[in-house]
């Protein structure tokens, strides 16, 4: 019998402000994971400027891909398929990665596989823990998304709830800007909160209806902004560390409580964290504590696999490849692609 051939996927991710390429073997083994971050460029504007992101992706993408191949010690002929994020995200940014992926797939005569960005975030757990498998409940928390998802099988998702307004990462970024911490706010709030008192200010915990798994963070964000504005108007000084810690405590309490409720309802005993906000130290710690209390197992990717990267896209594409999913060269970017949709 012929030995099973290894599958090498070259993956490309350019949905927001990171130009990334990776080579992944058999879905779970990362041979290279190159990320060119544009954060420094966007910081002066206080957030991602879509036009600048697209232009920078064009400038960086060739170099990032060649570096990914070089670090993986692999050549074009070894590549089995090309994977690329085709949504959701900034349309101009997505189009750069997609055009590149199509051109490469055509040039080397290998299949093209389009990947959903959130599916990629979830799959980061399969790289982190090579024995981790469905079913489980995933909490996906990023700058653009807050989803509670039941992953019944590879590529099969039931969305239990999602945010009705701001994503949690967006709330972090806006609160950080109001305190004067700059962009991206998540890591800055995380660091400041470590020196603050989470019980200093009582910000609202928004749970919505009794049985809802949806989230809402705009009320919490407004409460923090009102607190800061009021202090400014009355000339009182604020303790930024306390504001950061109290905001974070309110957001994380809701995220963890809803996740625990979902795991209980789905009777899976297994939880996975995903997305940029999953690199938050308090969220990681609280989720771990609550899972241990209940005897649930928990998977959390390393911070570099939580924020945008292409290795997670290569992993997601592997499971699509195994199912026979291939995309044509007419694949288009879809900025509002829904999870589980094709
Ligand atoms: O997943 P990601 O890299 O991009 C999106 O798909 O949105 O997530 C970026 C988000 C930003 O809002 C950033 O502030 C947040 O993740 N973030 C954090 C931390 N590190 C990144 N939020 C809280 N704590 C952190 N340590
Ligand atoms: Zn992301």
C-alpha cells in the first residue's frame, strides 16, 4: 500500500491589518507562520484605515509569502493547495490576498480553497492542541466579532449567540482611546488593568434576555465613556488603571458566564477560546478557573495564534480539502460572509 501523502497548504490572510502567510502540514503542524503587522502605521490614526491597509498588503504580500516558503524549507512543487481568507473583513484588504492566492493557484496548477476568517480563528485550537477535536463550545472574541458557537464537527457550526452591537474587541479599543491609551486598545487595557482595582467602579453587566446567548457591549462602552466625560466636566481626575480593570471585569464576567451556560446546555464538557481578545490575561485566567471548577477541558491558543495569522487559515483549509471542497478562480471576497456559509 502507498504511504499516505502529506498535505502541505500555503495559506494567506489579509482581512484586516496583518499581512500573513503560513505553510501548514496535515492541518495541524505549522512549518512557518509569517506575520507582517501594520499596527504601527494605523496607530497614528487611532484605528485601521482601510485604504492604507489595502495598499500595505499589496506592498508586503509577495515578500511575506516567499518568507513563509523559505522558513518552511519548502518549494512551490511541494505545495498541495493554496488557501485564502475570503471573508468577513475589509473588502479592499481581502481582495489583495484573494487576487494573490488565485494567481498562485493558477500559476502552480494547484487547487484554491477559500476560508472563513472566524472558522480560521476557531481552528487555531487544532494547531495549539493536536489532539483537540469536536464537539465543543467555542467563544470567538475579536475586534470585529463576538460569537458563541457550538462546533458539532469539523466545519459544522451552530451559532448560539453573537453580539447585537459592538464586538468586545471594538469596545476594548474604544475605551482605550477614551482613556488616551491609543490603538490597539486590547493589550493596553489588559496591561493597565493589572495595576487597577476591578471593583473600583460598578459598570453594567449586560446579560440580555434570560435564555439568550447574544451579547451587547455598546451599553458598557457608553457607561465607561460617560464616566470619563463626567469626570472631565467636573474636573475630577480618573484612575485609568481602575477604569480599565472595572471595564474589563464587566465584559469578561458576561463572556465567561454565557460560555459556561452554553457548555452545560450542550453537554459537551469542552471549551475553546479564539480570536484576538482570547489573548487577554484575565479572560484566559477566569475561563480556566471556571472550567476547572466544573471539570470541563479548555483549549486556548498561544497569543500569536489568537490574533490574526495565516496558520489558522491553513488548518481550516485542510479540513475543507479533505472534504473535497475546492474553489474556482471566480471566488469573490465577501466582507459580510456568515459562518458556515459558502
Ligand atoms: O482577531 P484579531 O487579531 O482581529 C480581528 O479579527 O478583529 O483581534 C483584534 C482585537 C483588537 O480589538 C485588539 O484590541 C484585541 O483583539 N486584543 C485584545 C488583546 N490583544 C488583542 N483584547 C484584550 N486583551 C488583549 N490582550
Ligand atoms: Zn481576526
